[in-house]
C-alpha cells in the first residue's frame, strides 16, 4: 500500500510542478516584456512582475525538491520498524475516531483513497507529523487543535491499515 501512496503523491507533485512551471514561464515572460517598462519613478509594474516571477521560480524549485524526496523514498527498501518514521503508514485514534495516516517527507494535507481505504498524508513539518515521529503502537501525545487539547494514540503501524 505504501508504494501506491507514494505513486499517488508523486503524481500530485508532478501535476503541481507542471502548473507551477507554466505560471513561472508566464510571469517571467510578462516581467521581461517591453510593455512593463517603467513609465516613471512611481510606476512599479516591472518590479512587481519581477517579484512575482521570482516567487514562482522558488515554488518550482520547492516542488522539484519535494519530487526528488518522494522519488528517493520510493527507491528505498522499506525496513520494518517499531516506531513511526518517514514513510510509515499508521493508524491513530482521537476522540473515538480512528484514521489512517502516512508520514511524508514533504508537504501533507492530502487525502488519498487506495481501494476502500482512506489515508491522510501528514507532512513531516506539520504539528501532527512532528509529534508522531518515534512513537510506537500504544503511545499517545497531546496537541492543541482549534484551541482545545486533543489526545492522539497510535493504534497500528506499518501493518494492514
């Protein structure tokens, strides 16, 4: 199942990368086009277009880095582990509700459906992602969610989710 999750994450990242590249090319073309040339000292269209193109170029580089991390994770052999690490598939319970999670080295927030199983992707930098690293089945932690403290318990790890 982990392979299918990684495949879907790579697909999502490739799609976002293609969109980001198109946006960068468009903004770069606009920023370097002669019509954006300043008409006076208060005309900042060219500067603003340059800032936009620069920000979009950074997003392209971020997505290329994320895709490289996902490719690397897909190439690595899955090692059995008793604790949650990058690439772990695990179950977690909070307030009587149990959900399946995958810890990604990149951004999360995606909900992936593999067959009839729903998996939420947690980014390593997210609050939940950071808290789960190194935990084993039966361990729990507290975290503030929407101004209330919730307790999360690890219920499954790298098994059938």
